[in-house]
C-alpha cells in the first residue's frame, strides 16, 4: 500500500510541477502522409483582430512554502486528499507568481503595447490574405494559428511564437484531444538601433506594424512549407546553432531546412521551427525589415 501511495504522490507532483503556458506545445503530426495539398491550405487566427504583445520575463516559478505535516490517522483516502490539496495550492501560487511577473514585464513595454492595441492581425498578413478565412468559414481542414509577440524590456528586439494546430476529422481515433497536427513556430527580429527603439518609444506605429507583419509573414511562410511537406524532403545533419535572445546567446540543436530574406530556418530536436537573422544580417548597422 505504501508503494502505491508513493507512486501516487510522485504522479501528483509531476502533474502539478509545470504551470500552464499558452506559448508552449508539443509536436504532433497524425496527418496522412504527413502533409496537406496546396489547394487545402487555409488558415485562421484564434483571434482575428487582437495583436497579443507581451513583455519577456524569467520563467522561474520557484516559490518558498512551509513544510506540511500530513495526518496519517485520516487513512489512505485522507492522506491522498491532503496531498492533492497541497499540490493544488502550490500550483496556484506558482501561477499567481508568473501572472504578476507577466504584468510587470508588460508595464515595461507599455509604449509598444499601446501601439499594438491599434493593430489588427488581418492587416499584417500581406499576400497570405488569400488563404485567410474567418471563424464562420473555418472547418476541421482549416489551420488554426495563435500568434504571440514578445519584446524585451529594452524594446530592442521582438519575436513571435505561434502555436499551429489542425483539428482531427475523426476524433474518436485520436488520443490527442482531436488534434491531427500541432507545432510551435518561433521567429526573431533583428536588433533595433538606438534611433529605431526611440521611434518605437515615441509611438512610431508604422515601424512596429512593419516589424510585426514581417515576423507574422515569416511564420506563415514556414507553416505553409511545413504542412505541404517541403521540409520533410530535407535531410541535413543535426548541428548546434547559436541564437541570440533576451537571456543572451543560447545553443539550439537541430538541422537547417531553409534560408529566406536573410533568415535561417531550422527545425530543432523537438521538431519546432525557429527562424532567426543570419550572422551577416545581425552585423548590419541598421536593422532591416524583410519585404518578402
């Protein structure tokens, strides 16, 4: 009995150890043959109008909590109930901490968020507008995209993370909550110059709109190529890539699958796609906005 209780406690701790993040997902591909036809490529946004721009912050969710004694005389069911309540409390405290950290990070980039509130995703897709459908026209063959933009506290870099998914047309055969395809696409901008950052802080909405549109269009480019199977034909060996982000330079393990508009596109070991400016683009004196 003690053995089963120990297993149950480990399971509960594991389930409650990671707070919910809406900018994270695991790769799933249950599409027949692994890709779709070009004629079936249609997409919609989870929210067609809202531009979700957030400040970056540390994801350290460690909390200090007092030790808790469990009443053994309550029996096995009672102990399990106490453990469950404890896990729920810790999970709630961590969620609250991260929510407060997000609020602080958002306040630091308020000039950008104020501009973003006046923008619409549908106006930022460029030539991909021909593939965009509204919620009423969307069906199970429609690709769903949830884009989330991020800025560092200095407002010198922005990036986009997009959760992409395709619902299953045969739910009872899928054990992944009716998901036929799901993945994460991330695109980084170039580092802004001091004058460009100043323009953003001063409320230059046109420049921010161009930057966000460029990131979004790059995302749609990757999504379309991935779902049409173009990247599955590329079998480059895995290697280490150095990518500069808010925390410094990180090492990403994966393989290069494409190059476009000064960006290198890689597929990492999680099957996520990451597009970032190549070294020659980062060395320029002025951050440029890809027009393609």
